[in-house]
């Protein structure tokens, strides 16, 4: 019997922490969230620079000595989230941060940054973070890689090795959130991870060539449930499949977020029927 679980990217439009807590725990897998509307330093990429105090978040520029940073990542709202996590006796949660390739590409727009150094730096910081998560429960840690469509084969392989090392940490499952269209070769290189793709970007024929689908990113506008017939996606879905909005919700109308949640649950039922 298939298990379909709902979740979301992480960024939310609220400016009230309690509302964000209530919303994220509506999902089967709650996500430790960010609130970019409350603080622009919480947008993707900026959040990492801010949390590690390694540069100017707004300019996406690192200090020259960022590699010497002794600061570790303390996620926004972690205390409030895990308090609720314990109250709910939940066992699994999701957390999403920028992936090393997209971080490298974003920084290169502002300065000359070495990809290998970035990878080693983030591997250390992310590993320390994920080891602290062990006491709470199982973590689905998703690397956000919207710029991966620009990567060459060797860069994807570098990313693959990065993710494998993180995936060796107890209680951690690694995924990729990729909202740009990827080649079949790139998807094959990353096939051992949970791939959170926007299926609106792919044709039915392209999806047929993929392995079993384990993480579906869907358009939540309400215009349609999936880019292809729901029966087709039901047959492609793996035994345990996650569904989520295809992108973050930070710029959504917060008063309409309940519609997004209901839409996901309607889609979940269609995938199960």
C-alpha cells in the first residue's frame, strides 16, 4: 500500500511565529521554517551568511576569512519548532538549506569564490548541524539547488559526493529541491537521493524515463493537480512518496495558505484512490 505524505519547502509568508508553527504542523512532515517577510535575512542564501556571520547577506558577499568561522548554524525558530515537535510526539521533520552548487553560483555573482572551498566549508557546517538534530528525530535534509541546470557533469558528481557524506549521518535522509528543469543525465547522477522536482517542467515521456517518483513538487494554483494525468503519476509514485508545493510559500498571500494545504491534501487523496 502506498504512503503519500505532505510537506513544504520551508519559507512561509507569516510575520507571526505562532501562526507559522500552527501551519507547518498541519503537514505530515513538518518543516523547520523561515519567515523572509519578517526578516529579509531569511531569504535563501542570505540566511546562511547571516546565521554564520560570514559576510553581508544583502550583497551576498563573504568576508575574506570566512573559512576560519567558528560559528555553527542555529536555525531560525528552532526552539519553538522543536518544542511543538515534542508536544506532537512527531518522529520526522524536514529542514531545507541552500545547496553548495547554488550557493557557489550566487556568490560568484558578487565575488571570486572557490567551489572546492565552499563545498568543504558547507560540508563541515551542515554535518555539525545534522549531528545536533539526532536527538529530535529523523531529519529529511533537503539541499536547495535551483541553479543546478547550469552545472556540468563533474560539478553534479561533486554535489553527489557532498550529499553522500551528509547522508552517512545517523537519522538523516538527503534530498534535493530542484525547481529548474534537469537533463536525464543529471537526474541519473542523483538517483540515489530523494529528488524534489517541479513536475510541471517535464513531459509525460520524460517522466516515463525516470526512476520511481518519490517526491512530487506540484503547482498549488488550483488550475490542475499535476502536469499529467493523475492516474499516470499514481502509477509512477514510489511506495512512500512526498508531495509539496513546487516552490517556497514566502511570497504567497498568508490568508490563502489554507487553500494550499487543502489542495495538497486533495491531490494526496487522488494519488491514493
